[in-house]
C-alpha cells in the first residue's frame, strides 16, 4: 500500500467498529453505575455496623443493669419470682432445711 492513500472501509467493518465503540460506552456507564452503587452500599453498611455496635453495647449495658437489679432484689426479698403485672413477689422455698 502506498503511503498517505486512504481506503474506504467496508460498511460491515465500519458497523462492527461502531458497534464495539457503542458497547464499550454502555459498559463504561454501567461500570460507573455499579461502582457508585457499591460506594453507597459500603457507606450504608458502615452506618449499619455502627448502629449494630451501639445497640449491642446498649443491650450488654441493660443486661448488666438487670443482673445488678436481681442481686439487689435477692438481698431485699430473698430468692423468688416477680409477677410484674400483679406487682407481687413469690419467694422460693429453701429445700436445705
């Protein structure tokens, strides 16, 4: 082939090139959407993990308060059970004596 001579591409070759270019453009946009969605999901996951850790800490704190309250009530009333709805305490009989 001579230098600087242009050759007209066949229509099917030109269409194939355009098709690939268009597909690459669509893939680039789709890739960008997926990446942005991943960024947003990671941020949301981070928020949820923090909320989870906070709730776990509060739950453990409540369990500690509950244990302390049970100890306090056992010292005051002895071992037994409480009916919260009726507001009554029923002592447990001691089988040691």
